[in-house]
C-alpha cells in the first residue's frame, strides 16, 4: 500500500518539483488536528495514483520558507503541481472525491 512520505527540506522539495511531472503536496503540522483527518486520505491518494502521481507530506513547522514561498497561511493545504508549476491549492478538510477530481484535472 502506498503512503505519502514526508519531504525533509526545501532542497528535497525543489528536487521533486524539478523531476516529478505530477506532484501532490500535503502541507501539514504535528499540532494540526484537521491535518490528521486528511492524512489517511493522502495515503489513499498515494496508493490509488501511485503510477500516475507522487504524493508527499510537508511539515510546515520545519519548512516555513516553503509555506511563505507559496503563500500557505492555513492548513491543511494540499498543493497540486504539474511540471513544477503550482496548478491548484485546496485549503481545509475536503472529501476524498475533491482531491481525486482535482488530481484528475492534471493527469
């Protein structure tokens, strides 16, 4: 089963942006209750789309520069990148179908 793994730092984040054609980034924090609600949805997304998109989690407490760079002010926030370009950001708890329908737009 696929799981969304954590990105360690901004260097790894930039490397993924440069190499992955379709990338989903779940911006989260350990203290964020709503983030815990969507964590299993991100793992399911990673599993269901494992051959078509890469799904990662990004702890914003340790990656504040990434949050600032993309204007993330509220979490959970899920960013969708295609060819390194930010295409969409979903903020807040959403049903699984919202994440899949958004991802499908960029496949």
